């Protein structure tokens, strides 16, 4: 990481140069940039690890990129990349490394961190996960009444939910054949509504819960876990209409129906998870960076270990590129610099993520945590308030659906938004029936046509039309909205791994330039504490008169509703 004494980015010479350069470029429309540079596609597009990154529709030119690269250099990006990948304590507020990249190193690699090679431990944790996956896929994992497990419900939230949820959905086509069928589900919300749905329709005899929580203290997950345990105990320790088998002991139920995944084995044991059903990981893996290890158990259950390892290999290919490629060809660095340019120099602080592939339905939700929990910070690594913007507001959903929802604002709203379009070049080759394949391939072409059309209209506005006849103001498009397009050669475990790693490293490079720590999340702590106090007051154990009028009114409304029955 950059040295503790480095200047904040706004004090670096390249920052001032960029400010002046932005003043010159601000009045230049994107269509003009394209008009004057026929080589934009070649200049601003790079291909790596099955991904094509097209940055040509950013509102920048060759000089901009040169100045941004100087900024990255002055901010110490190359040495920060080394520090990250070699296991230096880059997470300064928690005084530990951030070694998610170690989770995807090849088995034969070594990585010495503070005198210890950590690769062997990582491989052993993957091997333990593989043993559990094999038992489930062989139908050998039996519930307390002796029936093979058919349903696995992941109970986790944030990084213990979003990554596995996103990847299992994206790679559902990669389910291995000829295995005992195990369906994977996710329940995250503390209100219990997702879990209640599963409890209403799953058979307790054949359902296994994975308690996924790095800290094993997250109330959302623990409250779901307690509900699940009571549901199992209620159904399986006594005779019921629902369960045919004779009652079994509570101990056996907890043993056979729960796996724990956490960095705290003590807390898993306290909760009652059997030691051989505990999958561990390390404090040096951040929650939102944890899908690559044992938190990825639901992924391995859906796609099998072979595909899971391909996911890791794809991410590792991006890690190597990140580590070795010169900055001007380095995809994560370039993606990060485009973001810095938009946020800090063009004042564009809204960012939309728009995949044109239904399999990437949860990608935006995943990135919302990755980017905003990492870089939604306003103090430097030395604890001083920043006087420049950091992470933009980031949101998104499937592009084709968003076209019918919020694209109106992108095209004619009052503020600039930068968009990331994401799509695979090839799709549906594996569909066996020729007629269905032909139809689906036509739908893929339709989706790509829309994807390419939208970024073009956002760029050119009215000029996307050949006919520029007079039209009323409400039908005008100003264009000039920047965008990035990421094309996957095809969506595979490997290219998905590379895509996720691309964004992880982008976030890191931006954090280095902004001089903030992307690996902590102190901003979520106060809310948790006040929620505990508020729960006490709701339960009648605290002093409501200490509260503000609004919060008091809300609690009293709840009490009144409870009394009404
Ligand atoms: O895995 P855990 O410890 O349950 O935490 C879940 C999530 O909660 C957070 O700590 C935020 O509250 C995230 O950073 C994390 O991914």
C-alpha cells in the first residue's frame, strides 16, 4: 500500500493537471471525441482472460489517460498492488492483510506471509469443503431420520450471501450430471420472510442448513439459524403428521442438519455445530471478498468442485494480469481510472451496472456491496477527512428490464450517470434441440443489439438517428453519457471469476488513489448498536422518553398494533 506519509490525491501534481484538463474537456461532447479519433476502439479497448473491456465511450481522450496514469503512479498504485498480493497489512484499521487472492492461488504455489506459507492451509480448507460436497452429491449425507439431504439452505447475509447467490445463479448451467440432486436456496433477511417460505415447503428430514457468517455474531443470520433449529427440533423430536420416521434426538438433529462456515470455530462450537461439520476461513479474508473459499460452499454444491476450481483459476488469471501487466494495459487499473475521472473530474457520482444476460441477475446487488461497502468512506488511511468525492452511488439490474424502468432517467434526466454494460458474446451453443437453439440465439442477438444500441444512444443522443429533422424538446436526447462495455467471450466459471476479480481490483486501485481503506466497514457498526438498544426499548426494557419524537412515534405505533392483536 502507499506509504503512510503520502500526500492525499488532490495534492498530487497530476490531480491539478487533470483538473485543468477536465475544464478544457468538459464542454466537448462524446460524439466530437469520436469524430476526431478514428482509432478510439483500438486505443481504449483491451482483452484479457476472456474479457474485452471497451472504455472508448468514456468522456476522455489520450491525454486524459496519460494524466490519469501519472496520477496512479504518483499515488503509488504499482507498489500497493505488490503489497496487496504479497500479504502486507493493507487493512490498516484492523491491522491485517487482505488475502482473498491467496484463496485462488494454484495448489502448487507458495505464498509466504509473515513467515508462514499460507497456501497449504487454503488448499486443506478447499479439500475439506470438497469432502462435504462429495458426500452430498453422492447422496451419502443423511438427515437425522436417515434420509439423504435434498435441500440446502444457506443462511448468511452480505458477503456471506451475495457472492454465492450471484455465482450460483450465473453458473446454474454448469450443474454436474449424474449426481444425487441437491437444491440450494438462500435466506438472508432478518425479518424471516425468505426463511418462512422455505420452512413452509421443505421437508425437515431432507433439509440441511449452512450457517455462513465470518464473525458468527451477525444477528440476521443467527436469528434465521435459531428459527431453523427450532423448526427442525419441533418437527423431528416428536411424532408429527409431517414426518413418518420415529422421533430422534436434538443432538443428532443439530449434528446432521447444520454446517457452519466461519472464521470463528469457537463460536460455531458454542452454537452447537459439530467440529467435523465446521468449515473455517481466516480473518484476513474480507466478508465481501470471501466467495472464493469455504463461503463458496453453495457454489461448489451447485456447480461441483471442478467448476468451482475453474472459477478460482479465472480469478487467478486476472490476479496475474493485475500483478504483471503495465498500467496502461492493466484492465483493473484502467477501469478504476475511468471511475476516478468520472467521479473526481467530471463530477459524475452515479453509476449503473447493467448486465444483458439473465444469468447475471444478482451481479449488480453483489457489486453494490463490493464497491460501496469497500469505498464508501470519507476519511483517509491516516484518519483525516477527505475533501474530494470517493465511491459513487452504484445501483443496477438486468439491462433489458431496466430499459423499461429507469433508462428514462439515463436518457433524459438532469444528471449524468456512468453505465457499465456487461454481456457475453456467445450464448446457447450447448442447446441440443436445433429449433430451440435457433430461437434462443436470435434472442441473444436481440439482447446484444439492445445493449449496443443503448450505449450508442447514451453517447450520441439524437445523432444516433440518421434523420435529424426537427423534433419537440420532450423528444430530444442530449447523449454525452459515458459508459463502459465488458464483453465476456462466453459466460463460463473462468470468465466469471475473471470478471469478479476485475471489479475487486478496480475497487482496490480506486481506494489507493483516494487514500482510503477498502477492507474495513466501520460505518455499519453504529446502526447495529442502536438497533440493539432499540430492540430493548421495543421489548419494554429501555427508556423510550430518551428517544426523538419520530422514533418514539414509530415504536408507539408498533405497540398499538401489537395490542390490537
Ligand atoms: O459474515 P458475517 O460476519 O455474518 O457478516 C455479514 C456481513 O455483515 C457485514 O459485516 C456488514 O454488517 C459485512 O461486511 C459482511 O459481509
